[in-house]
């Protein structure tokens, strides 16, 4: 039973970190929620629900946000404090 509580605490901490980081990145870029919502092709209130934690952020949206802010999904999720994105693999021709 303690393991389940610990797991829930970790999940809540990671999710809270995600919401805080996407808000901080947006504010550091002097953008409002409407700006990011337009980039993600959604309404402002939908994006707001991600920032406030009322809705879980889908992986696809996390990826788009990481690309927009030039960081990694791991940074957004609080799995690392390194803002720099991972290097992109070189393009290979077949």
C-alpha cells in the first residue's frame, strides 16, 4: 500500500512540475495563453486547462511545446533541469 501512495505522490509532483514549467516558459517568452493556444490550434480555455492542471497534457502536445520552446519533454515534465533539447539524430538517406 505504501508503494501506491509513493507512486501517486511522484505522479502528482511530475504533473505539477509540468504545469509550472509550461507557464514559466510562456511568461519568460512574454506570451499569453492565446498565443500558445493558436500555435497548438486550440482555444485559449483548453490550453489554460493544461497550465492549471485541470486536464492532462497529451504526449503530442508536450512534444509540440518542447519544440516551440526549444527544450525537451523531459524538461517540461521535470525529469531533468537541463533546458537544452537533446541533439537531433542526423538525417540518413536510404
